[in-house]
């Protein structure tokens, strides 16, 4: 691990899937992460895994980001002792289908947490923000691959609406506070696990995202995977997405922080993805080829809120951050399967 100290970073949702991998990347780059998580969709056991992986003690403040003032009072003495150089904001509900069924929960949690983060920045004088946004802000884009200059289409789900609205909030905040700067990381579909198999995606309850559902179905933990929609206007009729290894994504957050260091007043959207469209059928076939494990699956109707296809133009990430993905789709699926295989039976949903 890099022993240089670049500054303390508050990581909201830091015990979650992407957050925990980013904590490792921050430590490797010489930052000191301080986590804030209410464990609504994660487990405190992640802290032990982080310690095993990094050899460092990880501080985590158990709190709900929507409790603006209560959390601020807990952050204030921490900031006085060692000032926060920036915030990486992950904490949000993130399932498209769930947001269609429970829209008010998504608006309350995602917008409330975003408001809190901006208030903390204002009150404590924290100037840098990296926001966990999403390709859902594009809706169904008019042209592919989609670049940051593409006009936003109407979001296809409440989840997508919250990401669009959070981006607007951040832009307004930076304009009103020109000493601040933000990167809006619009990433596509994070998959995989740390190559050590010590960190990975384990949602509480039955997974909403494709790859953890796929690995659990392949392990016989849950019923066969349903491929939602086989009549999309895509080469094989199934939905097309851009899948990015979670470790590549984590590294992108660190490079975004480095980029922001001397750029007050900017609010820059940047795509992170593999720049390749992969259909659900292709992903299933690649998983079996990479691991030797068949995936029990069936077909079903389209799922409300899903777009037909979307994949990234990541030219800007390369130009501004010097970022490029290092892992392949097969790598990501092998790592996800290795993570699944070491999970104890008690982790079954």
C-alpha cells in the first residue's frame, strides 16, 4: 500500500459494493478513507475484509445520510481533527425495477442524501466531490456509443430521475460555490469482484442486478435467471449493456479526485465503461465459457424501466483522467464466480 498521505476522503456508502472496492483503491493511492454507511444494503463484515485485504484499520461512521444535521454534528469534530479533502458520494438506492415499485423511497433517500452531502460541504468547507452517477441519466440515447455531450432523454425510471436531479443539484451548488469542484461519474454496469475474492457484490436478500443473480443461480442458491425481454431491437433480441469491472471503476474514482485537485469551479460529467455493448445472452455465454459453470435461465417479458441498449464513449475519461479499463468481461465474470464460490451457505438469500 502507498504510504503517502494525500488527504482524508469521506466515502458515503463506503461499505457497499462499489464503495468498498474504492476504499481499497484510495488506500493504494495514498488517501485516507473514512466511511459513512447505515448498512441498509451492506454488512459490517466488509470492514473486516477490508482490513484483511489492506492491512489497515478502516474507520466507519454508522449513520444515515438523510439525517443531515445529526450526521453533520458527528462529522464536525472529525473534520476539525483531520480536515476532509473531499467526498465520494455513493450512498443511494440503485435498483431500476425496485424504483418503479417504490418511487417515493427512492426520491426520499437519493435526493435527501445528496442534499445532505452538499450541506456538509458548505458547512465544513469541503471543496471536492466525486458523485456516483449513472448511464441511466441518458435514458434511451439517440446515438451509440453515448458521449457526455449527448442530450439527456427522459429517464425511464425513478432511479434514473434521481440521478438526473442529483447532477442538477451539484451543478447548481458548484455555480453558487465556485471554490468547489465536482466530477459526475456516469458509469455503466459495474460487475466482478476483487481478484483476491475478499470483496464482491452480495446484496441483502435476492439480487436485483444481473451478475450477482446469475452467479447465485449458477450456484443453485436461487431460482433460474430470467432474461427480461427477447424482442428488443438488438442483434439477439436481448438488452445490450456496457459492463465494467468494479476495480476499474474504483480506480476511476481515485483518478477523478486527482483530476479535481486544482480545478475550482468545474462540474464535469465523465463516462466510465468498457465502450462495448454486450447482450444478456452474450454475457451468459461468456460466463459459462470463462468459468465452465452453466447458468440455468428462462425468458420472460420486458421489465418496466429498462432501455433496449446503451454503451459508453469513454474518450473523455482517457483524455481528462488518463483512465482506461484494465480487465476484460471474462476477467470480471471469473472474479465474480470466485467471489461467489467462497461465500458461506449462511449468505444464501
